[in-house]
C-alpha cells in the first residue's frame, strides 16, 4: 500500500510542478480557464486507450494491447460508414448520434473480444495477436473507407460530446473520469479485479486456484476494446472526420502513460487513479512543449526519453529514493497482499 | 534447440519408415511457409501469366533485400525471446545522417567505407538498445518502442527533415551497379543489382552464428529459458549486447542500401514497416516466445510477404486490402503454429 501512495504522491507532485512551471513560463495564461479546458478535452482519447493498455498489462504473461488506436479508428470509420448508409446526419441528429455511438461501441467490444478469444482460447501470445489485429483492424478501416477520411459531420449530440462544457468542464473529460471511476471500482470491489491482479502476479497459481482464466482474459481484452470504441466515438466527436491513420503516435503515448503510472509490465499491479494522473501529467507536458514552440519531432524525442527514464525509475527505485519512508516495501511488491488495490 | 535436434535424429533413426506429414510440419514449420509461397505463386501465375516474367521476379528479389536484412535482425532477437521494433528507426537514423555526413563533409570516400560506417553506426545504436534491455529488465518491446521514438525524434528534430534527392555519386553508382543484366523480350533492359548479394551473405553469416558458434547456442538457450541459461553460465549481458548490436548493424546496412537503391534519402522513410517485417519472421515459423526458428524460414517468410504485397495488384485486388491480408495471415499463422504445438 505504501508503494502505491508513493507513486501517487510522486505523480501528484509532478502535476503540480508542471502547472507551476507552465504558469511561470507563460505568465499565467497556461492556467487560464480556456487553456485548461482545451487540455482537458484533448485528454480522454489517449486516457481511455491507456486504461485499456493497463488492463491488458495487469493480466500478466506478456499481456499488452497494441491494437488500441487501430481499433478506435476502425470503430469510428466502420460506424460512420454503416450508420450513414441508412441515416443521414443532416436529417435526424439525435438518431444519427445515438446509432453512431452504439455501433462504434459494439464494434470496439467485438474487436476486443476477438483479441480475447485469440489470446485465451487459441493461446496466441498477446504481442503477436494484437500486432496482427492491429494490422487487420487498420486494414479493414482502409478497405471500408478506401483510405480516405470519412465524414461524420457534427450532429447535435455528438458535437456536444466533443465540444461542449458542463459546469465549465468538457463533457468528454467527464465521460473519461466516470469511465475511469467505474473501472477503478470494478478492479477494487469485484472478484474480476482480484482475479485479474492475482493472475498477473502468478498465472500458474491462479490456474491451480481455479480462477476462470479464459473468462478473465476475454473480459479484459473486451473491456479494453470497448474503451477503444469509446475513444473512437470521442475522436469522431472532436474531429469532424474519422480516418484510419489518426493518432499514429498514440500507441507509444498510451504505453508511456501506463509505465509512468507505475503499472508493472510483467503484470499483477496497476492503479487506475495513477494512470489518470499520469495521463494528465503527459497532457500538461505536451501543452508545455507547445507553449515553448517546439516541433512534434522534439515531442516524440522527449516521449521516448521519458519512457526510458520512467522504466529506469521503476527499476532503480527512485520513488523510494525520493520518499525514503516507502523503501521497505518496494521489493515485496509482487506479494498478492500488496497488489489488489 | 540442439537437444531437441538430437532427439529428432534419434527418432529418425528409430523409425525411418513411419514418416508422417504432421510430424514433418511440426519439426520444420517453414515447410508450410514454402507450400504457401508456392501455392500463391502458382495461383497468381495462372491468374496472370505476366507474373512469371523475369522482370517481376527480379523486382521481388530487389524488394526483398532491405526487408530480408531487417528480418534477419528481428529473427535473431526473436530466437532469444525478445522483440525489437526500433530497427526501422535505427536504419532511418543511420542512412540519413550518413548521407548528410558524406554529402557535406566527406564527399570523396569510397562506398566500401560508407557501408562499413553504416554497419558500425547501426551496431552502436543497437548496443544502446541492448544495454537498456539488459539493465532496465523490462520486456524488450517496451524498451524498443521507447528507443524507436528516441532515435527517430532525434533524427527529425536535430539532424534534418529535408529530402535529399541528389545523392553523393558513389552511393548512386553503388545502387545502379549490376550483378548481371539482360534484355527481355520487349527490349527493356533488366538488371539484378549488385547489392542483392548482400542478402544471401547476411543470411549465411546469420546461419553460421546461430548454428556453428557458441553465441548461437547461447541465443537459443536464452530464448528457451533465460533464467536457466544464466544459471548454466551464459552471460546474459554479453548476449543482449551482441543480439541488439547485430540487429542494429543489419538495420544500418539495410538503411544505406535502401538509400542507394532508391537514389534518395528520405528521413521519414522506413519507420512504420516494422509490423510487416515481424510478420515475415513469424510466418517463417519462428515462435514469438523464442527458442525456435530457422534462417531459411525467415527468408521464406520475407519472400511470402513481398510476394503478397506485389501480387495483390496483379490479380486485381486493390492495394487497400494489403494490410488486412497481411494482418489475417499473421493471425492465421500464429493460430496454426500454436495448435500444432499443442497436439504434440
């Protein structure tokens, strides 16, 4: 538990530090309501994908979901093509939006379920399986859209999700927070969460303990897929078009967020609240680099460097170094007793 | 690997008569790749006889050089149970910075030196990978995703983003140098370039390392079970550095050949083709969890992917289907090999 709070404290400290640095550099305009809102509305897409990656990683045994952004794009593209073939976005805004959302979520769910079935039933290594589905999903999106951007337009409900505020908070950000809270609760209070973490800690023991291994794996990837579908909806809502190659660096960023959040790549430990905070930190850094007028390429470079730095942090126990009180427990992190929450 | 080979030999000796197809496939998974390759070639040749023209075949040979070099690097890492996605960034980094270097500072140096510099440069970047993988002790996929962005970001933000359309003359000449040349029926001159030779040489070198040296034995041992290998006395650090250094060297070489062959250096090139290469290696029968695979299978896998990419258009399937087809092939191959293993 102490290890967890150390990570949490460090992430919170990083966030506060970034806000202060941002305010200092920009002379206060970094903290303006407008800038905060714009940052908050950019966050959900990548945050949802990161939660998906985290779940897959927690399942252990080399679990990882590389197909996230591809599935998000495919959900958006397929849903746009399917729904606009029998509804036009100009005539019936509400019906179009609802149909679009439902179809995109369903596609995300089934894509994730395919991943889950391939991994759990056929025993394909997650890296290989999600590499294959990543390519297949992108390929399907290309085939359906002919490689062009597909117009979604801005029907009422959908554009409200993408652009409007509720009490000065972007609606998409609220959706993200609610979804994150639901998943955090599921991990903490349901047997599913316990099974997932214990399975990641020791897959063999989990099988002997009689855990429904296939069910847990399929549920994990199905949830991850549904989150991708939701990310697809938000991408479509924020941009008027959907395209198969949107967000090409999201895969790295999602993994970076997850590693920064202290999720263990070998499985068995991860907290949603840390992932959310780490996504916020990354968004702040990204906006800071923007304020500094640096190019996208410098940002890619910085992300790569940051990922390796945080891997080193996880390896060499810098958290314990900064917060010396927590050192004692760090090496026992693999014990089931310290992983559940 | 070697132990299982001895077992196989014993089995062969014990029952030479009872040959079963399933057993053969389990032992040599690349035979499936070979059958698939032949089947596709025959099908395409029937659908469109133009496929069997020497021009097409030489195009396929040319296209497989860069991918083949990448694939050999990926294969050797895969055999040791790791995975690398940074090799395209290493290739892009080496090829572009080397081209800039040669163009602006060392215009007169011979092509042989350029090739050696590319190999050394790629190997150095690879060694960075190896050190990180060894010391950070996390899955190599995550480390190499990080270094991929690191190398590429460094290249694009600090070295340059401009396409170089006019290469230094010796590099252009190397790209055009013919191995042999002949005139086809319709009068066009068809050339198999000299650089094609690099692929067989690299393949033989890789085969030799894997099958005839202690390092090769160590690589398969680590791929089988890293912990046991290290307790047997294999030095994991040396192996990691060698693996990633070797893959980096192949990537650097592939990058410079890519530049010479296309007669231009585009810093945005290559990155994004990793999945194709990994797919080729996996289709060649190497298990992604390590410890298995052959050089021959890898080369067959590369040919399979190159053939699929180039024949889709020829049989009238739009090129937009390419990713979907390759993606499905990966999944099918993975499912096939896994079910085969389980039957054993």
